[in-house]
């Protein structure tokens, strides 16, 4: 009779030492050297001595007591056997005979190790031999025994030495099949989703963690792992309109289709992908030992296709789509947390890219996202640490070539990423609200610098400074009060400050934003619309805004250049020339001045001057520079031009 391993025993079944569970056939066999039909002892076995503390009158029982102990042993409901130091059964009670399906007395003389499979693995065999030699206090193990009628019996076996002078051990066997069955049922309930009957989040992560263990993936052929992380698009609307009962039935139907999809993939592989419901309307398909991104892409495509057909739920015909994030990589060096983070990020990309699709994890795109997150999380503290600085780009008069003003452009001198331009962080600042703190600092620094230039050149006409303002600064702070306070503290005249807002932020403004713009204009501050011509272009509304300057977007100016910055010829766009000329004329009729952005060539400047543009800004005159370079330009009669 040979035993077969059934895996490790539960922790609660192990008492010094820990041993593995075994499957043992209890059909008749004898140990080596034992007689096939050992005689039944003529005298009853020596009963175990009473435990310590037994009264002296019972320490040495008379004949009646011995018979009583023997009868108790024989009829006890707990299956027991006494085994001598040779490992042979001296006597066994009726309960053990019944449990093992043996005839009365047929177990006597047989090897207990063979009956209970106590010698099939080295650790158990060593511990059992120590007990037979008197050197081990107690041992317990769990075994799966095979009854002669073919059914399996899960048994807990406890072996304890009998007190001296008896040279024997007592083996007790408990049928724990019902207990294990209950444990298995409870575990199944614990590890499976009640709605879809799929493995739940706990079981999914258990399988994922096991798949990422080194000894697991080293034994497989590819050593790779793949994951499709799926989320149903618009599922909340189903619950909100049709109720959670219909929503649960829809989830169950989705689970069935995904399971069939995984089973079809499994027909050509050793194992099918694990389908699990992670919660809500989120599902996962785990591919162990994946063969590459092509396999995961095919699986994601199959899953999307499987969900395309409408669902019929008791008269309700529902259609839905799903978004899937796909991750495939080597198992070595991968953690469950890292894999899920990558899958969650990729699922977000699939949603952002339009839903109803699958997206493959892109390390470069993820690095960009991580960079954005790192920048966003440190923006507020960066202002306090003084990591920002301002550069200034001249605003040059088209007629006289003199510097009339400058635009303040913020730079982030990041300790890790170097110098960052506004397009790298202004959007993040608007998202997390730090634009208010940053904008206040930019405004104060620019006004202070403009006042310093004025004081350094008391006899020259002062120049104005133009500062970009985000619409969130108007909503989330008292911009009017901030401007008034800063002008008072720096001593800068209101007419030397110009605030730039984008066209999309200004057009259609009402309520508080419009009131703030009007108050600033009444204060004497100039209001400019930046990137004009690319937003709403509500010209009728333009006449009612307190605006004094239009800044034409550079895309129009680039369209009518006659030569590139390197001197090579370029073909002008007549339509852009017509648009710019019309905008300039419109602005002048409304009493506004016009600034052209992105002026790069003399031909552009010449044409802009001829059509009446007031000021120009661009690399033709100067790149954004430090404040001291602006001071040098102000000492010249006109801004240098190539």
C-alpha cells in the first residue's frame, strides 16, 4: 500500500512537527518481516496508566478495573490502536476497524506506518521513529486514507507515548472529512463572487501572487505573465435607470461570456486564463505563462467582441461596451502591486482614448504620467522653496522699434527635471488649485521688477509689464484685492500693469469674472485677450468687455511670412493675411490696440506694420531673457533686429 501526497496540511492540523497530508490505501497489507496472519493476543492489552493525579486506590486497578478499562478502550467512539516499539499494532478498537473498513482483529500485527502512511515522507518518518524509540513527546498529522469501498477518508492522526513502563504508543484517528468539506465550502464562498460565481478579488490576488513566485515562473516555459483589466463603460447608468437587480443579472451575463472567451483560448493551451470579478463592474483575465503581447491583444480583442452582442434580460435588451487595459511582461522582478498599477493606468488610458477599446501599457507614456504626478504633487511647496523665476520678452512698437513693454514668463527651476517652461506645469497648477498661489507670486515679482526698471530710468518713458492670469485665479481668489495690494506695495502705477487672459476664458464671462475684469479696468489696469482668433471669437460680446488689447495668435502670423528664420523662402497664406488685416481693423474701430505674437522674420514685421499692427512680440526682437538683459535693451534707442 503506497501513499500519495495531497499537499500541505492546514496550519490548525499541525502539532509538532508539521507534516504533509497523504493519501493512504487502507486495504490489507503487511509490513516487511511481519507474519501475514498474526495471532490475536490471548491476554487483553495492558491498559494505559491513569493520568497523573489519579487517586491511589485506582493507581493499581484490580481485575474488575482492568476489564473495565479494556471494555472502555474497545467500545470508545474514538478510533484507537496501541502500537509497540516495533511499530506493529498490538490491539485496535472497533471504531478503528470500522473507520478503516477492516474486519475485527485483522489490524493486529500489522505495521501502523503502512496503515496510516507514516513513513512515506522523510520528516514524518523521522518523527515517528523517534516516538517509537521514546524520544518524541507527541505528533499529529493529517492523512487522506482510502477506504476499501473506494471512498476517501480525511483523518487526523495523533500519536502519543504511553506512560512508563509500557513500551508502546497510542494512535488515535479522527474522521475530519465533514470538517474539511465545510471548510472547503466556506472557502469557496469566501473566495468567489456571489453574483457572477467568478473568483473574487481575494482569490485573484492569491493566484497572481502565486504565479509571480520565483519557483513558479522558473518552472514554466515562458516565464511571462499577462493581464487584461476590463471595466464596463456606462454601467452605472444601468443601475441608476433599471435598478441593481437588472445590473446584477447583466454582470452575471458578462461573466458567462468572458468565461466562454477564456475557455476558447484555453483549448489551445495547457490552462485557460483565470477570469475574476474584482468588484463593481471591473473584471480581470489573468494569463499565466503568456507567450507575448500578441496573445494578450488577441484575448482583449476577443473579450470586446464577445460583449458586442446585445444582452437579453427578461425583455430588457441592453447593449454595452468595455474598456480594457492590457499589460504583458516578464514575471521576474514583477510584483502584484506593480502589475495592477500598470493595468489600472492602462485602463484609464483606454477610457480617456474614447472607451470601447483596449490599450497596451506604454512605458514611455507611463513615465510622462509619473512625471506629471511628481510635478503636481510638489507645485505648492516649490513656490515656498523659491524654485520659480521670471523671464521677460519685449513687446516692441512696430513704428519706432522701441520696447514699450514686456511679458513676464514664469520658469520652474526644478531640481530633478531642470528648467521647465509654463506649458509643462501651468495646466497642472490650474488642476490642483496651486495656480492661485503661483499666480500671486508671479504678479508681485513682475510688478516689483517693472517698478525697479522705472526707478533705474527716471527720465525715460516707463514700460508696462504684462502678466498672464488664469480664469481660476478669478474664481478661487479675490484677484481685484490682490492686484490693488501688490500695486500699493510695489508703487507701480496701474496703467503699467497689463493682465492677459485667454480668449476662451474671457469670452462668455459673466458674473464674478466679468465684475472682476470691470473693477480692474476701472482701477486703470489694462486687460488683454491672449491668443485671440483661436477661441470662441464672439465678436458681438467683445464690444461689451473691458478689454484694451488684442494679442493675435501666432498661428496667423506664421501664415504670411515670406521667408523662414534661416533666410530660406516661404510661401505666404493669403487667407491669414486677410484675417489678420480684418482683425486689426476691427480692433482699431473698437478702440483697441493689437499685438502680434510669434514675429520671427523682417518680412512678417514689415507686413504687420503696413496693415497697422501696433506692437510685435517674437524671436525677431528677442527671446525671453533675464531682467538684466531687458535693462540693456532699454538703454538702446530701439530693439535690435536682424
